[in-house]
């Protein structure tokens, strides 16, 4: 059950990274608007929610080493979501690297 909380936390963090990237692509009136706009504030807020979810899961018995391994799912989520949202290309090298990371995660949990 708490592993699902951690996986959801990783997904929320991936979404927040996309939101922050989206903000970086926008043109802003000045430096203050560059850092104080709804995308940046929501992105960092989502990172905070992700952090709180991880703390909650660890307080219920999930070990830090398990959380850090599950966090590597962001290497799967971010490129896939970037492909969907920003139309970024997924090369065979990137997909191979993601596969190696996922195999490492599976081996660790065996």
C-alpha cells in the first residue's frame, strides 16, 4: 500500500518537473515574474507534496533505500511525459538506458 504512495509521489515530482520546464520556455516580463508565476509556484508546491508523501511512507515503515530505488522511476516517467507533452524524441539510446535502470530496480527488489 505505501509503495503506491511512493510511486505516486515520484509521478507527482515528474509532473512538477514538466511544469517547471514549461515555465522556463515562456517569456516573462522581468526576473521576478520568471520565478513568481503560477507554473513555478505550483511546480514547487507539487515537489513539496511529493516530499511529504515520501516522509509519510517512510514513517509507516518503508526504508530509505527502498524509496531511493523507487525514485529511479522518474527516469521512466519524465522522458515518457516529455515525449507526450513536449514532443521530445526518445532515441534508442535513451530507451536502452531506461531499460537498464528498470532492470536494476527489478534486480534490487528480488
